[in-house]
């Protein structure tokens, strides 16, 4: 058992072809091996030999990482490590401090203590910072949509200050995004918008929800909506989703999205679950579809991003967006 303490998480991941996207003094940031993501939010502390996934709000030792990766219990994880990892005993001797880059660019790293990160929300306010406004514009999000559903959140990790676009969940936690960070604060939960409609639209992440509204129109949402904030939260959403006769599912075009759609159909047998993924086939998700749609427009045409850059250089001000074809079909008596 003591031998396992000498197996470095960095070496364990490297032997599986998983390398950090960048490293600072004593830690590395990886694309999470536990889920799909495009911005590295999986931190490995080389000094203490610990990991933390900001997106899941989970962390621990190499043993707990193996349990999550291999979906096995503690005893089986130890057995697998003893059988396959004993040869990998090196742990780098590093200084006790690590440099934590700010969540959005342009600021020098701050020295923090080497420990499993603790994320603490400090405050939230209207979206104003140019870096966050620019980030949302790069994702094609209409300013009035972002202003209606997001906040500028200041938070702290081990005494270091950060800020990001925040999307609040039903339990009071936040999903946090910036150009360099993807994660969230506890408690992890779903986000629901209840307008007492018989129709609901469902998304995996809040960027897809914002992208859908940006593609359609930024006016007030009249039907209900549910954002899982992670496919693992689907069971938490079932009580809300299942009360709706019609559920429009806008999940990702990958295996996880396919499985989540199938699970939703199985768990809501009395609802008509409409799989909307064919509307953005060829793209990973709704937001990717929106970004591609903007890029494909002629240069002479003013894009949503152009409108955003013009109208919200230092703030998010309401603006109109075009109505796109990617939307649930209208039903009698329901305004979408």
C-alpha cells in the first residue's frame, strides 16, 4: 500500500498518453480524462500528488482517480495499481509553491500554496469586464441573452482572485467560464426556468442554452428550460422534465449525448421526447453550430459578433438576433 504513494499522478497519466496542456511551478492543467472538454480544467498538483477536476468539483488521490477512470471500488483500484503501476515510482521534487494563472488573461501568475483547490465565490455583478464580454462574443452569444442569464462572478482559489462568466444553478452553485477556465462551484446542480409551460427545452451546458436563444431571438423565454450543467445531473432533472408533455432535447452530438437522450426517453415515458440533434448534425453541439454559422457568413454581412463588438465594448447591452431554423416546432397555444 505504501508503494502506491510513490506513484505520481503525472506519470500515471503520461503512461496513458495524457499530457498537460500547460504547466506552472508545481502543477499541470489537463483536459479532464473524466469527461469531454475543450478548456483544461483538470489540475494535478505534482507536489502533493493530488488531482482536482474543477468541472466536476471532485478531487483526491491517485487511488480515487483510478476508481473514477476504471469505475471500480477501492480494493480493485489498489490491485490494478499494484499490478500495473509499480514500475512508475518517480515523483518530481518541486518547490512548495505553485503559480496560479488568472481565469482571464493579461495578469501575471500569483503564488499560491500547493493544496487541493478550494473554490470560494466572492461576489457577482452585471457583466461588464471587456475580457468576459469578448469571450461571450467569440462564442456568438447575443449580449441581451448573456445579460439576462449570466453574471460576472468573482471567486477565489486558495487565496488567489479570479473572475469569470457565471451561470447560477438551482442549488446556489455557479457554472464558471472564461477563455482559460471551465469549472464551477459547489453545490453542483441543474438550472431550471419555470414559466409554467407544457413544453421544455433541455441542454447539457449553459453555453448551448445561450447559443439556442442567440440563434432564435433574445426576447423573454416563454417556455420552460432545463440545463443539466453535466450529463451526470440528468436524474436530478427528471422530476422537472417529466411533468412536461413535450421535451425538446438539445444534447451533444457524441456518445454521451446519445446516451443522455436515450436515458431521457426511458425515464420520461409519459412525455414526448423530441431529439433535436439532427438540426445541428455535423457539429458537436448547439454552440459549435452557432459559431460555424457565423464564420460561414459572407464578410460583407454583419455578423452577430460584429453587432456585439459594436454594441458592448465595455458592457452588455440588449440587441436583436436573427431567427434561425434551429428551434422546436411551434404548437398551438404555446409561444416559444
